[in-house]
């Protein structure tokens, strides 16, 4: 089965494809394709190029930089972006807090934050997970107590990705400890340099730090103006569900996984197997074909979810995209590690005579272990699918 585009959609696709492959710096796209870590300047430069052409936040309302596109056009944009190995617009800005502010924020809040968020003049980080509130996010304990015109925040967040670059944090806090746990949560926005905010990188089991650095963030009597409350007090759970629905749709990363599988096919063709190449191994060929077919099925499902979310409401089927998309990302990185074989093991070691691409496969593989956890673990997604879609 192949997706068929109309003549207008093909023209739209070709225009985007040309832009992504000619206007985005080739060295940044090469880093993205190979799994080489990007710096903050790379992310900022790319997003500003995209935003200058209205391509950074097409899912936003038109008045704030979005595009009046059809669901198919949005899908084409995302697919071509990833197929060209263009770094996604910073998710914390483009698909998380931006849509939340556009949907729930006051007019003053929209005017204050949305233009800077779209252009990455503000770098946001996400203050959701806590040491005892990850998959069960509604159990969060970080408190915010009203004190005149401010809230005073105390608590801790963890696994805060790229917080070392962040200017602001969007933070879920408990504002009513006596209410049902989902009903007593609010969302606050505040700068990371506010007095009382402490950032600490998390050291990993190998003694190092992750490339896309994860952090702990501590709050000690942090004073936040009440005007930085998103929407109404104690409505943060509704905003969080809206945000996570958008995040899970993007987590599928169909185009990025296509790039990995195409790379795997190319590398396998160069890898000797008997008198031929690894592609001649029937077991490997069957494995590759199965992944390509499952990825196509996921792409069709993504189209259905995007079309069903055209009214802006969260679609529980986004859990399907998150769950299966993350599993296929892991399967694709596993395939690349298997092709590299022993050359994948001495990653980063000086004096090791192995190809650069092979040395990058193991860090990428290990980093992809997390994709079935963030955005709501896959176990949680299965529960959502069972209750909201299957009615079990």
C-alpha cells in the first residue's frame, strides 16, 4: 500500500523538500542524520530559519505563526522535515508549551510569550516528572502556595531535558492538596534564573552525562507572580493532558525512523556476508522488510490521528503513535548496532580503528531506551488505549 497525494499536495511536498535541503545548513542536517549531538546554536539557527518562512510552528493558530493547513499538509511537513534530517523545532516550545498558551493562556500571556517562543528567543524546559511522580504524573508533590500577588513554589523536578539551556520552565505544581490529585494541579511559568531555582545535571551509571543532558531542578521558596498562572488555578491537569496529546503525536517520528532504515539498508549493502552482502542474508532481509511494513502501517495510523485531531482536541489514539513509534525507533537503532557488530562497542575510545558511523550506533541505541518512557511510558499508553479506545 502506498500513500497517494493529489497534484497540489505533491507540489507542496516538493516545495518543502527543496527548502529543507537547500536552506537548512548541510552540516546540521548531516549531524542529525548520523546521530552526532547538536549544540544550542544549531537548534536556534534552524528554528529561526524555519520560523522566517512560517515553517516552525504550523500547528499553532495562524495569528501566532501557524498555518491554515490541512491534516495531510501538516503530515507532509513533518515527514519531509524528518526525511531531510532537519532538527525538529524545539519540542518544548513548538509542540508543548506553545499550543498550551495558545489554547489556555490570556491574551496578555499570548502576546508576551508566543512570538518569542516560536522564534526560540525563549528556550523552554518541562517541569513535569518528579522522583516519585513519573508515569503517575498526577501524584506530583511540588507545592505552590498563594501569597498575595505571588505563588511560593517548593519541591523538585527530575529528568528535565536540556534545562541547562533553558530560559524559562513550564511547571506543574500542586495548588490544592486537599482535592482529588488530578483536580488540585496548576501550571506556572517562571524564569530558570529566579532566586531559589537550582539546576543539577544527572550523572549516569557509566559516570558520564547524557548528550541531551537531563537534570534535576530544585525549588526553594521560589516566588512566581500570579499572572504567570496558565488559565485558571487547579486546571493544570487538563492543560497537561492537552500538552501530552500533542507531544505523543510528534513522538512517533515516522520520517526519522525511515531515515534510519534507509541508512541501515545502505550500510547492509556494504557489509560483506559470505560471497555477497548482508542484504543477501534471508533473516536480515526479512527483519528489514518487517520493520518497513510496520512503519508504513504506523504512518497510515498517524494520518488518521492527525485528521481526527483537526478540531484541536486531544485524540486518545495518539497513545498508539507514541507506543508503536517509540518501539520502531528502538528497533531501527538495534538494527544499526547489529550491522556495526563489534565496531559499535568501543564508542568514543581513542585509537580504535572503526568507522565513525559505527561508533555512533551504540550511544544512539542506549539513548533510545528512554523513548518508551518519556511522554508517558508505554505501559501507561496501553492502559489509555484499553480504556479510551477499546472500552475495556
